[in-house]
């Protein structure tokens, strides 16, 4: 399309666009073209031509008189005194006889007080307001349809008059109306007038006064109350006009008539008339389904409005004219809207196509269509189906299907011939146009082929659900249904499941024996008969299905190398599903969201190593549990796993058997194992007191274990040993322990005996030389006695830390031989014996002459009976093999208790390997040569006639070869308490 004005573009194509920003905007709606010119100016006047392809050229003229002029000099605000004249003036760019004046946005009514003057050239427009009063105050405007200007008129009244006069008022009927004015001073009682007649309360109005303000109130304004109102006080008066607008009214009988649909036949003229009542001019706007109806073009709808009615005329009604119509009546008094419904009856349209024709292969020809889009306003009665043989011109009626059916089967069509079919819809208005099909050939009968093997959808102990697809090939286009058969696996006889063909391709087989395995097959049935049976399905057990397992738990990476990733996981929670029979491990590239299995079949265990990976490549990993019920939800790692060795900082593995202090006997072999963990083998360094180990010390490293081996421990081997682990990246871990090498103490010096108090002897000796050696182990002394050179030695005192001992209860005439032995935790020293025994001479007998008889006073002995109790109990002993053990306790009681010794619950009475002593309540059990079998729990039981007391202790025997793990909880260089170790830790 081209747009050509004759000027001002000199016959050239005028520029135009399709948006609101261009000067010339072109709109195209169907066959309607519209040109809009923005900012219309006189120079836009011209002859415009429009050229449309295949439609010729059309032209129209835009006259200069149609171009409205613009405002050149706008209105200016005017000020005047009350009762003075006021002038408002504006100028246009050209003559504008259609310019109008407005006051307060309403057209100004000209009167003897308002006059309009136009200059001889038609450019200047002037408004004269005579005898201006306060009600004239407001905004005045001058304009055309496109251009306007406005200004204020201000009336300034003198002192003693109205500060605010009455103002004209327009209200709708039934609304409240208030007229008010305000005096500048009190002028005495005032009065209200309407059209010159004084008003009172009986006239339906109310009066109010608030100081100098006077108000006239009308609660519900009626048309009879419109008029000229004034208020007078003294010799002053203010006037205003009250206008009451009444909306149009439609009679009730007309409204009832409009509620009933208007029914006409297609092609007939239609007139829709609405009568109303109104005392003001009325404008009518007709709409259909919300869209305005444009009338008056001479060919379509016609809209007319009279004094008391409006009507819409349609020259020839059609189905598209059906709908909901509404008419809006508006006047200055208000608006009113009424609605009515138009129904146009016509013949139905043809059924919707295409008309599908299918060969039923012996069962006839099947037709299918859709209902018509428009039934013509009447309900369908039925359809008419007709058939025409190819080469003939006559249509033969073959059936009348009901209105609710859109299919029909022509069973009379002959096979091997071509036919055309057509269908018409029939209503009370008659039959509509026909929907016609293409020619179709009715083929001869062919049996259907075998369906594919049926698929097993689900199985339970009571039923199996099957599904299958239709067969392909000739004879398979029109299938009436299917026959299902079953047999037990391994049998040759097939049993029918259904007697009549089922049209669905899904069926649930019942009446099955639980636990048996079945096979199924399907046969297609066509109008020509049943076809060949299809192949059997997979064998399935009639048993309840398993639930898919739940998600695996605790999925983690246990190891990664340059080309493999090792995973481990836990079995799914039994509450989330049935037991898993295997697992599927899948791998996903970090750059692709696709998952691919890492193996064939399933993984039976809960660990798997993925091999053949690209070094340092990132992968996503997930694991899914599976069983006969299907796959469970997958569990995936949240982060990308890289195929590279795991970087683990070296660290030492500590447990309860690890100690950080060790004491061994000189000459023994020392072996100290230290376990550690690291991703790659670190550099292991052993140090002694911060320096490299002596050459005689041997170390080894293998598979996370490093050991220190000292073949024959010396005192010089004592010190602080440190193991340093250093990785390739410079990460270090250190562990230290203290080794103390000790020997059995040397014998103490000579023994000196001297007399003490009556019945006692003081034993003193020279200390062992090891007491002065700071590297030696702490020692103590044991004092033993015997009554003759051949009698066995019996302990008199143990664990003495001084070189002095007092033996009491020495009897005159008895020999006492003494032996002192130095002991430490590794054993006893050589004994130091007295050379001569200690003897207290016997006293000579007293003669009869020398005897003196003394009569003792009589007294009653007190009751000293007491049940046994231990004053000093037994203590646990830690001794090496071959040393002497002496367990001592002190017991009190009267009568004097008898002490019995037990080991591990067995009495030691008569045991030749041990002996016991009881000296004035100090009881001892001596084991001269301790062996490994002597270790155990010992018990001393003291009994008399009043009861018994028990004291227990444990003997721990150490081997000569130490193979100890150091424990960090023991401090370096501190002695070992017996309650911190067990026999299992010390025996090797």
C-alpha cells in the first residue's frame, strides 16, 4: 500500500509509521485503513490518496477549514471588585467560530450578565462578565476540540459585604444540596428567597447559621426545587442558581419485556425498541457483547433516538447477530442502562471435518465426524448419512444416526468398490449443508497378524497384569478385540483366559496358583476372524512383588588413585523398602550430566572400585540399590571426586597400649614399635636427645610401622627418643618417649648391730653404691633374719628407704642372724650378712633366799576380746622373674587370730615353693624365686572365734624381654604406677 498527498509533498509518497511517535500513523484492521495526523496544522491541508494492491486508488481532501487553529495568546487571570465588570480575552492563530467558553468545566450559559464578543478577523474572543459577584469566582476556559486555554476570575468585595457569596450548584435528583455564604460583618437577621419568594421550614428546606456563615440545606433535591436562590441581610444580597438533574426512566413493564429473549429467523429484519421517560435531552449508545454498535452507514445496523424511545434496526438478521445487547441512556440528569437478548434461528452448519472413512474389513465401512460448530439455535435431531458409488451421480441414504452419535457403520458397502460419503445435521429448521468425504476403496477380507509378545506390567500372588500392542500388516487395521491364553511354564496346553474379545490392549489375568510360573500369549480378532496367536511372554511367577529398595546410606570415597576410585556404602534402611539384591554404580563426567554404569549387571557387595579413569579428572558418582521390585532412588555424592591419590598428612596412631615412658633392664633387648598413617611413605627419622641414634641402635620402616631395636640395653642408652615423620610436601609429625635402662642394685655395705631398748636390737648398714648414682633406678631395702646358720631366712622388714632397722621382741638365749638386700623394680642385689649373730645372754636363776614375796592386789581383768582386723593391708607387687617376693600385712584381734594364705582362691598351706611367718601379728608370705606361674591374686584370711578379716593383693611378674607400646597419658621421666598397667601390657 502507498500513501500519496498532492501537497505539500509534491506527489511523493508521504512518510508514515505504525506507532504513536510518527507524524502520520497508519492503522490497518481487516479491510479498514485509517490515517491519523498528529499535531494538525493548516499546512497539513491537502488531497490524500491511498493505493491498495488489487483495489485501485482512493482519494480524499483535508480542507483547511477542518484544521482547527491553535491558541496564540492564552487567557490571563482577571481581578475585579464586586458589582464591577470583568473581561477575559484570548487569541487564536486563525478564525475559529466553533470556539466555546466554559466555567468550572461546564459550558457557560450566556445571559444578560455574560456576553461574548469576537473580533472582525475572527481571531480574538472576549468574555464580558457584568456586575460580577462572589458566585462568579472560578476558572474560565476558551477552546476548541483540540486546543484550549484557561484563567481565573477573582472578585474582591469591599469591607462590610460578603466575604464569600452564593455559588451556582448542580446536583442529581435525590442528592443533598447545600447553599452557603459568609458575611464580613453582622448585618442583622437575614432571609432566604427562591425565585423572589421568601422561604420557610414548611418549604422542605432547613436553615443553619454558624457565626457569619449562613447555610440553606435540602436533604433530597427534587426537580421542583430547582431555581434561583438568594440570601439577603440588611441591604446586601447574594444570588445563585440550583440545578437538579433527573436521569432517564424506563417503565417497569418495558423492563420486564426486555428480560425475555427476542427470537427471529435468519434473513428477517429486526427492530429492538426501548421506550423511556426524560425531561432532558437523552443520548443513546447501543452495544453488543460489550462492543459498541456503529449505526447509520446505510447498509448495516441503524441506531435512532427520539424524545421517548430509542431503537436499533438490523436489515437482515444472521447467526452472528445473536448475543447480549445493551443500551445506555444518558442525560445531564444521569444515566441508565438496559439489556436484552437476541436469538436468531437458522439451519445448522455442516459437521466438522474431515469425514474419516475406515474400512472395517468385512464389518462394513466406519464413518467418524465431529458435531457442527453452530447448530443454528435449535437442538440437533439427528444426522443423515448418504453414500454414492464412484461413477454414479445418485446419493443413497444409508442411515440416520442420533444427535449424540458422531459415528456410523455402513454394513451394506460391497467389497472391492469405491464409495463417497456425506453427512448432514438436521434440526427443526431443516437440514444443513453436507460434509463430504473423499473416495475410499472397500478392501477384501484379510485376517490380522500375530501381536507381539505381551509385556508383564505387574504380578502378585493372585493376578498378573499384561499389556501388548496391535499387530501390523494387512488385516490389522480394524481389530475388534483380543483373546488371551495362559499356560504353566513347561506345559504344552494353552488355556483360554477370556471367551469374548476385549477391545483394550491391557488385561489382568486372575485365577492363578500362587508360586507357579506362567506364560501368556495374545490373539487378535478382526471382522474377518481371529488371526494367528502371538509368541508367548516371558515367564513370570504368581507372587507378590517386591518393593524397590530404599536409598543406600553412608556413601563415601575410601580411596582414590591416579586411575581408580574406591567407594563404600551401607545397605538401605529396611523401613524404606525390601532387601537389596545388588547395586548399580554409575559415573558422570563433570562436564556432562549423563550417567553411565561402571559395570555389567549388579555389584553384590557394598564396596566397589571404579577403574580405568583419566588421572586428575573430576567425576560425579552415584549408587542405586536394586532388587526384583525395581531400582531404588539413587544416592549421589555432593561433590566432584578426582582420580588422584588422597593427600593425608602423616600422623601417629595412638591407642590405649601406647606409653611415653619405658624402663628396661640393662642387657635386655628393647623393641619399640610405633604405628603411623600417611598417604605416601614419609621420611622417618629417629633421634636420641635431639641427636642421631648411636650405630648400635637399629630402626626399620615398613607399611605404616617403624621400630627401634636395641640389642643389649646399656645405661648409656637411657634418654629421650623422638620419631619425626616428614612428607614430600614438608608436613611433619613428631612423637617422643623416654627410655630408662636400669640394672639390679649392688649389694649394701657391712652390717652393724647394737643393743637398743629392752628386748630390741638396732640394725644399721652401709647404703648400696647405687644410691649415689643418679641414673640408677630408685631402690629400697629388705631385712631378713634367721635363728641358726642353717635355718631359712625370714623377712623382718621390707621396703625400707633408710639404712636402719630396729627388731623388737628379742628373746634372751636366742641367736639372731641378719641379712640386708637392696632391691629396685628390676630385682634384688647380692645379700650383705652379719658375720656374728646377735645373742642376748640368759639371766641366772634367782635363789630362794633372794626371793621376795609380793602380794599383788586383786583386780578383775578387762574383756579384751576383739574380732580380727588388718592394721596394714597387702599391697600389689611388680617383680621380674627370679626375684624374691615378700607380702606383709599386720593383723590385730583377741583371741590371737590364725592367718591362712590363698592364691587365686586356692589355699597355699603345704605348698613347698612358699613359706609364711607370723611374728606378733606381722604376717608375711615369702616366694624365694618368682616364676611366671606365681602371678595372680593373693589373699590373707585372719580368723578367730569372733569372726574373720580379708586382705587381697596382686602379684605381676615381668619378663626379661620388653616389647612395650608407649602410652601418651604417662608423663616422660615419671615413675610408672602399678594401677596404670596390667599384666598383659608387661608380659612378652
